[in-house]
C-alpha cells in the first residue's frame, strides 16, 4: 500500500503545482511552492504543504486564496488524474524554512 500511496503523493504534488502555476490567475497568490503532499492510507484526504515567498501578510493572503479556491483545484485535479475518488485537499503552510533560518541565526550568534 505504501508504494501506491507514495506514487499518489508525488502525482498529486506535481499536478497541484502545475494547477497553481498555470490555472490560478489571482495575482495576490504570488509565488507559491508545493513542498510536500501526504495522503491518508485510504487516499481520502491529501495534506498539501505549501510555502510562499515573502512576508507573513502575503503568506496569510495566499492561504486564504488557496482555501477559497480549494474546490476549483480539486475539480481540475480530478480531471487530470485517473482515480475513482479524488482526495479532499487540505492546504497547510510549511514553516520548515523559517524554522531552519531561525535556528541558523541562533547558532551563528553563538
């Protein structure tokens, strides 16, 4: 089951990235990167981790846009991948880069 789940994770990540890059026309979204996708074992829910380039206000605006257009993205994803039931998308902001920068700054101050 993990091989199928891992393949589905990679496929959803690639397709959602393409959808966000070419299909979403909102200029407030800015530069968004899909860093990871984790599906549940039954492939009913996909957690999509995204990161934004810019300040926190821009990140919050981007998350609002993604959550508002979640249904549109899911419908395009269902047309592009051939599975019986398209998973529900949950967008989560990925903060690992911010945490890494903060830890690096603390270490350099020491």
